[in-house]
């Protein structure tokens, strides 16, 4: 090529935005060698070298290492492959930054101590599999070794909470609270007793599952009674109880009598732990479900009404 069409290093620096020092570095490393030299020994570059340097600048601005840049220029790997790999790496970095931002916001919201902040940061930066292990261990410990309701065990495992990639500060706090809850031995003991009760019921022939429809009927029926201001020991409450006990009798294949009322009360007392409700509320917050209402007032009213109606 005629030297008149070649660019000296200073002109090349102006065209590419790179410093003369950087161009010399790339030339010395053989990444973009000089096309030729002037009679005085100055480096000269052609249009192809200009294009290579602009590509090098772009790749380096994207934090792509020199070894990879060299492979791209040598045709050993495609630009598309490099872009895909670095896009994936950047996605991981972005997720980490989002989590750090959420951790800091959560610390600010709750006034966490340095120890809590350190623990929070460690927990949210675990892998998804490591985070799931906390709840899996909880389920294994509380339901393992007993013939509890398999539908309940499946529900617990299938709703395993995930910390979202773009977790909000509230979800970071929910994750912290959930981990603390499932590691609480007193809570584990309480859930274990529920599992053992379910096993005893199954041994007596109860294989009826989770009873979502019946539970929803109780919530709706008692909810209307609460909204109407009906006291659990009133005459009106007896009609509500009669409707619900009839539903229990149909669901479980039992006689609708005083023994059924005593049995329902036993079930309500075994399940009466606000920490269970809190567990599901935290799971809902982490999984992005609609907020779960507290069923405590509904089942408290139902229990009081059952006791008031017993002979």
C-alpha cells in the first residue's frame, strides 16, 4: 500500500480515541501490529489496522480480557460467542449488585447491626440450591420418619421459596426472617407435633388430603359472621356452626354429632400456631404471591363457637 494512504500513530490516536501509548502497547503485543514503518522508523497503519483498533477499543471498554480479544482478532472465536459469554457474566454481576443494593436498603430500613448485615449478605449471596436447602432441611426434620399427610409435604416442597433476582428490600427481610423461623427449634418441634398428629389420623384411616375447599368455606362463613358482629356464644353462631360441622361430616365421612365437634376442636388446637401462618406469609412475599390474610381470628371464633355449643 502507498505510504500516502497510511496513518501515523498520532493520526490513528485521533481517529480511534486511543492514546499513543495504548496503540504502541497493542502493536508491541502483536494484537494490532504496524502495517509498515516510515523511512525514519515511525509506525504506519492502514485502514484495516484502524478497524482492528476500533474493535479492540470496544471490546476492552466492555472489560473483555486481552487474551479473548486476541482470539477474536485471530478468528479463533466469534464475536457472537464472546458477546454471549460476557452478557451472561454481566447478568450475574448485575444480579449481585441488585442484591447488594437490596441488602443495604434492608439494613437501613430495619436498623440492622453489623452482625445482622453480615449474615444477611451471606444468606442472600448463597446459590439458589443452597438457599433451598434451608427449607428442605426444615421439611425433612419436621416431617421425616412419620407417615404425615403426603399432600402437605408435597405442598411444602413445591412452594419452596426463591429469592428473586431483583429482590426488594422487603423480600430480603422476608428471607432473613424465614431462615430464622425454620431454624427455630421450638417452631420445628411444634410443626413436628402437627406431622405426628397427621400420621395418627392417617393411621385411623384419614386419607382425605388438604381440604382446601372446606378451609375456604370456614373462612368465608365465619368471615361473614365476624363482619356481622355475631358473637361466638350467641344463638346466631349455632346456625353457623351447624353449617360448618355438616361440611366436616361430609368431607371426612363422620357422623355430625358432639364427637365430631370435639374432633374438630382438637384439629384446630393442634394447628393453632401463628408461626405457621407467618411461614406461609413469608413464602408468599418471596414468591411474589398476593399477601395472605391472617386466618387466626376466623379459626379462633370457630373454636369459641364450638366450645359454646358443647353440652
